[in-house]
């Protein structure tokens, strides 16, 4: 008599019918998930196309040369969006000029000097909170800290609110880009006798330049359409004014005011302003993604 000894590693034989049923159930589940993913994607694309289609349909018909060459005027007098466009450019430029160096230095500190320190974890935690904080809270903070002490709304307060929004975006991008650099690059520079500050500024920043620039462009794209913080800081101005010590016009505030008005010409200008902001943000995102793709 011969005995068959089963291998310890082999499990009990499975009924082919059970295996077939299990495989069929898994295929059905996979098909359901796949169909749900496709349906959700189609719904999202449909909503996006409807929004963009409505924007382009109403905005393109209101775009004219006067929109870019004439200032805002009373209802029925024509007018354009020159002063809101210039005001938005000025405030966004100042916010980027102030927020970018701060965000760059903080992100460098987190990536190069405080990787596992308690202070680094605290700074990173605060930056993440600031990144996800509602912009209206930032506007209220600047209102209490700048507008009330200064005795009025101003372009400086609006620029400060936008700069606070810029900082955490640049911090996160800078830290992530610097962390992607291999440690062997740093070790090679230190091995040549270079101090750490030279290693950071001359090697790491150059190697991560495209990624950091991408973060700056994304920050500009985000603050370009912010309305809530400007309501509490620069407020808006229907007259031509380049003074940063007085209320300053901005495109988001003008769109907010004109879109809710009963005047058809103002509503048309609101659609035109919304289209201008959308195209500007779209171009910035395309440039940012192109730079990031080149970096990869």
C-alpha cells in the first residue's frame, strides 16, 4: 500500500465551481466600480463644460476694446474695467513680491534645517492650517490688524491679505521640491568644502527652481480670483485711483458688485471680467504644469 503525503505548503483543494463563482463576483464588482468611475468622470466633465460654456457665451459677447481701455462708469454710460484690472495687478504683484520670499525661506528651513525637529513640525502644522484656512478669515484678521488701526480700507491691506494666502502655497511647494532632491547631491557639495548656505542657495535652489516657480505661479492663480479677503481690506473703488493708501478697485470685487446689479451693462461687464480672470488663471496653470512636467 502506498500513502499519498500532502505537501505542508499546499492548501486544501478548492471546488472549481466555488472558484468560478468567486471570480464572477469579483468581475461584477470590478465592472460596477469601473462604470461608477466613468459615470462620475462624465458628470464632472459635463458640469465643467456647462460652466465654461455659459461663461464663454456670456463673457465673449461682452468683451470689447473699451473693457481694457475705459474705467468703470455709472450705469448706462458704457465704461470698462481698466481700473479693476490695474488694481488687481498691483495688489497681486505686491502680494507675490512679499509672500514669495517669506514662503521660499520658510520652505527651505523646513526641508533643509528642521526635518525632524519639534519646531519644524510646529511650523509645518501652522503652514498647513493656513493653507486650508478660509480666505474670509484672513480678510477679517487683516481688517482687525490693519484696516481698523489705519482708519480705513486701503490697497496695502488688500495686498497684505493676499500675501498671507501666497505664503503657505509657496512654503509647501518649496519644501516638497527640495525634499525631492537626492541627498547625494548635498553630500557631494558639502564634501567639496562648501558651507551649507552655499549648498542651499547655489545648488538646491537651482535644482528645484522650476518646481518652486510652479508653486509661485499656482499661488498667483489662487489669489487672482479671491474676493472675500478684499471685501474687508481694499473694499473696491469705482473711480480711477493708484493710491495704495486709499480703497483700491479690483476685478473680483467689481465682478461681485456688478453681477448682482439690475443694470444689463454692468452684468455684461461682470461676465467679461469673469472671463478675463478665468483665462488668466488658465494660462498660469498651463505654464505651471508645463514647468512641472519639464522638471519631472
